[in-house]
C-alpha cells in the first residue's frame, strides 16, 4: 500500500501535462494573483492592528499628560512660568513633571533679562533717591522711595531663591513621596487648583488696580497740564523722578512706564509667593492629617505611630528650610503692606479731586487690606495644620498608647511650626488679631 501516494503524485503530474500550454499559464497566473492578494490582505491587517496599538499608545500618553501626581513642583509650574515674564525666578524646567529637570545658570537668557531689570531698577531707585534728597522730605515724597526699595530688594532675593530652588524642590519631592499617597485625581489636584486660583485672582485684581491708577492719572493730567501735549503730561506725572534729573524724551518715558508695570507685578507677586508656599506646606500637613483621620480612635500598632511621627518631623524640617529661604520676602511683604495701609488711611482724610481718584483710592485700599489679610491667613494655616494631629492623638485608645504616640504628642505641643518674618515674628492667627487690633 505504500506505492499509492507515489502513484497519486504521478497521476496529478500526468494530468497537468495533459492540459494545453495556455491553460497551464492561466493556472499559474491565477495562483500568483491569489497569493499576492493574500499577502496584501495580511499587510493591511497588520497595518490596521499597528494603527490600533499606536492609537492606544498615543491616547495613553495624552492621558498621562493630564494626570497630576500631586507634587508641589508640578502645582507651582505655571506660577513660576508667569513670574519669568516679569524678570523673576529665572529657571528652566519649571513645567516639567519631575523637579530633577530644574536648572539655574547665569548664562541663560532669562537670567540675563533678570539682571538687566535689576540694573534698570537700581538706576530708577538712584534717581528717586536723588529727587528725595534734593527736595523737601515729606510723607508723599518718601512713598515712591520705599516702594522702589522694596521692589529692588525682592528682585535680588528672588534671584538668590532661584539658585536654591532646584535643591529645595528635590528635598520637597523626596518628603512628598514618603507621605501617605492620595488615591484620586481630585485629591491630587486640590493643591494645584488652589494655587492657580490664588495666582489668577491676585493678578486680575492687581491688573484692575493698575488700570484704575492709569485712568486717575490721565484724569489728573488733563486738569493739571504742564504742556499742551497730554501724553507728555501723563508720563511726566507718573515718572517725575526721571524727568526731575533728565530732559523729557519718548524712550525715557516708555522705559519709566515699563518699570512701573513690572514693579507693580512684583509688588503683588511677593505676597503671592508667600501664599503659595504656605498653601504647599499646609497641604502636606493636611495630607498627613487626612490619613490620621481615617484611623481615628482605632487600635493601631506602634509601627504606625512611629512612621507617622517621622513623616511629621520631615514636614516640620521642610517648613523650617522653606522659612529660611523666603523669610526675607515675608518680612518685606508684611512691613510693606502695613506701611501702605497706613499711608492710604492717612490719605483718606484728604479730599479727592475727582470721581476717578475716589474709585481708585478705595479700590486700592480694600485690595491692599484684603491682600494682607489673605497672606496672613494662608501663612497662619501652616501653624493650624501642624497642630491638628494632636486632636487625633487624644482619641487613641488607652491600650494602644505607646512611647511613639507620647513622643509624637510632645513634639506637637512643644514645637513652634510656622513661617516667620526673619524670626522677628511667627505667622499665626494670634498675630493677625494683634495687628488688626
């Protein structure tokens, strides 16, 4: 029976040879066409499958770009990017996902722009000092000198802070990774949304105040005209320290106006900087407190309390590090705000020359008081959140009380965890009450 397959193959070959040559060519052509069609279908199927995989990968990457990791570095990225448009915080990598991308260098263009603005501010400050020393020293004449001195000092400190910022953010990131992690995107985005809201509201109100100041200056220049040119009257009135020494020219007028706009932004940004750091530190304490709240009153092992105590101590150390970095800005912010509140209250005794001046004056006064109160309350929230774990420790069952919980409670009670103004005062709610009274 083994010869049957061989016989069958010979019969097929004989059958093919029996066909005419034309039919044999047509069979070969049909087979090659059918084989090519199969290969083409396989290629299309493979390309379609690859396109699906590539589309899924693209959608995954796009989704990952909108996912928040809940870090402070990611939350303040847009705030620092906005500051760089006004010659502050010259850093690279502020919008990157990881703080290891942050870089500072004296050779960056943004750093050169920052140094150029500081030099320009120094010239403007020198002209202001010259005008004050050669004229009558009055309360109104000293006000621009204090304003521009504060701006110059804040710009210099911000440049120094930019050099420390990469190391500060890496330390902050390491402490954040050790804390109990949030599970939902809402919890991770909460800090970033608060920071962006504070930045947006602060800048919009600052823009409105500056716009009202321009309107009141134009109105005043139209009545107290020194020359026939209204534009020249406006610039000479708003930049009187420049034209007290130098002759009027359009480039000098534009330079003075740009200086004024940048100075107004920086004057508001130093308060925003204190607020966003306070929000970040308070959110880290809140992140720990939320975990303690989940296990409030439950029997927990000693290892749990030991881990939470170490995490609390790390946040306290971070708070002290950030306080050393921004305490000078905090000191200038509070002293500057209190001074200008006193100036505005004193000026409220005078009669306003027009309705535009009245609107600008009262808007500026209430905005200044509200901004000072917001800085105080946001900064005081760091101290409030650092004290909140004591509530949960008081609910620990008696049989779960251990040396770690006792040590934890003693640290919270004895330590003063708060931002300060160069160690002269601590930003707590008691300070807000004492200043307001």
